[in-house]
């Protein structure tokens, strides 16, 4: 595995541990500062916005995943696996259709 992928996986492991601690704190009524800050939230939103923009045309025949043969058929609203994955964090929000699950 390349160093960049190793770095990213390590950061995800750290985030998951911080989130587990925050969930445990919420469940037990403990008040500790969550180390995942609002700035991180803004960065995550920027990431999702950039990915959605890059994959905006997938499934129409004009997106990068169409060129790779990885897009979904035109009748599938998700467009491509990347777009489907972008929706996953919002699966519990009103308006999310179960058929959109990746
Ligand atoms: Zn795509």
C-alpha cells in the first residue's frame, strides 16, 4: 500500500476512535471535548461538494465513470458508485430513498 493510502487509513482510524469516544460520552453523560471540530465538518462538506461536482454527469454518458464503464444505467438516479457513497451518510435523513443505498 502506498504511503498516501496508509496515511488516509490511519486518519480514518483516528476519526473513528474519536467518534466512538464521543458516542460513549453521549451515552454515559460524560462531558469531554470532542476533538473533531466544526472546521473538520466544513472540510468534509467541501470534500463532498467537490466529489459531487466531479461526478455530476455520471450516468448521463458524459461523466468520468461513464468513460470508465463504471456508471449506473440512466434510470438509476445515483449515477455512479461514488455518488451513491456520497449519499450514505444521509441515509437517516427524510427524503432518502432506501433504493439509493450503495
Ligand atoms: Zn462517477
